C-alpha cells in the first residue's frame, strides 16, 4: 500500500470513528467504534510492517503478549471515552446540585482501580523490553542454537521463511538442521530468539518462550496472563454496555465503571508472574 493510499485510508477511518461516535446510539456506537479502531490498528500493521498484526509484532519479529494487552485496553477505553464524551457534548449534562449552569461535559473521571489496571498494562509494555535488553548482552552456549533448531523441527514449528528456503531434501536431515540452526544463530540477539522476518510472526508466539532455550516450549505465565486479560476485558466491556444503557453518563461528574479490587489484583499478579518469568534466564550461557 502506497503512502498516499494509507493516508487516505487512515483519514477515512478516523472520520468514520468520529461520525459513528456522534450519530450512532450509544451502545451500538461503542461497539462499532471499537471495531473501527481495531481496523485502524490493522491498517497501521499493514502500512508499517507489511502484516495485519504488525502493531503486535515486537523487534524480535514475534507477536508480543504485552503489546496485545495494551492494544486491547487502548481500544476499549478510548472507544468508550470518545462515545461518552460525544454524547455528553451533544446532549448536554445534568447540572450539579449547587449550580444552575450546565456541568462540564468533559468532566469524565477514571477511578483509581481503572487507573491501576492501565498502570499495570503500561508497566508490562515498558518492562518487557527493559528485561530483554539485559539478555541481549549475554552469550549463549555454542550448542544452544542447534538444540533450538532440532526442537522446532521436531515440533513442526519452524518459521515459514526458513521452510520455504530449506534445502531441496527438506528439514529432516543434517542439512536441514544446519540450515535452521544457522539462521537462528544469525538472527538471535544474545539469549533472545528472533524470527528471521516479521511475516514469520504468528498468534502462538504469545504463548512461547522468548529465549533460545525455551522458544520451542509453552510459557505458562503467558497463558495465564492472556486468559486473565481477556476475561477482565470482556467483563469490562459488558459493564460499559450496561452503563451506556442508562442516564448515568449525563451526570455532572461521570466516573467510568469501577474495576473490582480483586480483578485488578488478579491482573496485577499475572503481570508480575509474566515479568518475573521473563527476567529468569532459560538458556545455557557460555
């Protein structure tokens, strides 16, 4: 896609988001704006990385769980904020008890629990690359790349670009093993595994280890964090839809629905576990 086409497409999507937020009924507007924001993220991925899921791809050419979590909450919160703000501006806001004038339509409050949840998400997004940076300075043992290659071949989990460029006999012989091991060694950064190309990124990357030593295995801390994130996000969307069906959004001091302390705690624990698991070295060093 050319830059001109991408610019025009972006402007069309942004305009559509604003029009829907202004004209559509609140609940439907919220859902449609979320979908349009999702399409905007997909467009960014195609334009910048050449892949629809490019907004989720890290500099290791893998789909990042912390990026997924950030995108999910950005879409949900920004969609709700835009729809609610537009409705309050268009329809007016109920005056406070101590004032005869209309209240400020942009007096929209994020509760401390919701701010805590967003803070947890931001911590994971920033903390992940900081932890990764410490592992780029470490040197893996000489045999690690070959072991990783063997595991990926045995599990039929070799990056697509290496499969298409494999020797004529395929990957099941010594030449194929050497081909994959050489590519892994060439593209890895310290202890960190890295796919050769951005197009090698896949959805399952979110559940696999980040290092050469565990790239072929499931990372349970990621599985836990994924399901906790999705569960809390879905529950919060339902809560937003419920409050959008009432007149509460036109109150003088509207506050976003609260996230229970238990939910914030669960999400916080899963993110701590995720970062703790990333901080531990899973690869033999030389």
